[in-house]
């Protein structure tokens, strides 16, 4: 009986969190997990990044398995879907990083100051501690519009959800998809940041107290809109 109870407990823990395995391009969403999204280190436990915002894993949390590369046109819809509803309060953010010319996106790790922000969920006007108050509350699919001036090329697209319910001990969920941007423009995306490096362990947007009042501001640079 004890073994059964432990098994049930572990199953409940696995279901309590989520990961982001489905790429969304235009109106098409992957039906197979980890096809165009790099598989994370914890695909079975659904857990968040170990080590917090300064960990090397904060970049993509990938486990090294290969993913395919999707296609999206500049000005089109791009996003990543979760394995279940995102029910912890806190913002969804997206970043993109362009692979250097001549470098295979499949083998590029996204190191260095190469990431620019493309979306940042605005906090609710009130009730910060309630999941339903956030736009991401219990949703599974998250998208943004690729700026029309985004240069053509191969990119990593990174989603993160910063769950703030455990004050001072954030749970950051991360995944990176692979896409080729077509019909691009001549924009210069920025500001560029690195992961790790964009956030500190004490960043106000990471250790924010949802239940103590005050105005929330998500960590990282401003959104590049092209």
C-alpha cells in the first residue's frame, strides 16, 4: 500500500506542473510533443528549471535531443503551447535569437548576447496573486506576432513562464523552438541580452511578492516591435 501511495503522489507532482512542447506557426499547432521544440531535461516530471534565473539551464533547459525546424513568415503568428493549462500566477514572455550565418540552427546553443524580447505579458491591474487575473491564467496556447522587420533566417524562439506564487523562490518554466523566418525585413532587433545574464537572482521581477502589494514589472529588456 505504501508503494502505491508513493506512486500516486509522484504522479500528482508530475501533473501539478507543465512544460511547453508544441510549436505554433500561423494557425498550425504541433500535434506531437517536441517535434519543433527542443525537449527539456524534465519532460516526464514537468518541473521548472533547477538553479533559478542564473543557471545555465535558464536559456533553453534542453536535454540535447534534436528537433526539427518550423517555418513562419515575418509578420505572422508564432508561439508555443503548454502541456496543460498554465495555472500559476506570473507572466509569459517570449524571446528570439538569430543563428549566425553559416551555423546550423539544430546545433546552435544560443550562447551570448543574442536574445531580444518579442512579447511580455502585462500584469493584471489587481489581484496579482490569483491565476485567473493573469492573461495566461489556465491557458495552454501562447502566441505573438513576429515583427515584420525581423530579418529572414534561422531562429530559436524561447518561451518562459515566471511563476511567482512562492515568493522569493520563483519557478521558471522554459523551452526553445526552432524556426526559419521568411519574407523578413531589415530591422535591427534589440536590446540584446544573454541567458544566463539577463536576470539576477534578486531581480525584482523574479522575487516579487504577489501578496504584498506594489506594482509588478517583468524582468528583462523592453519588447522589440520592429
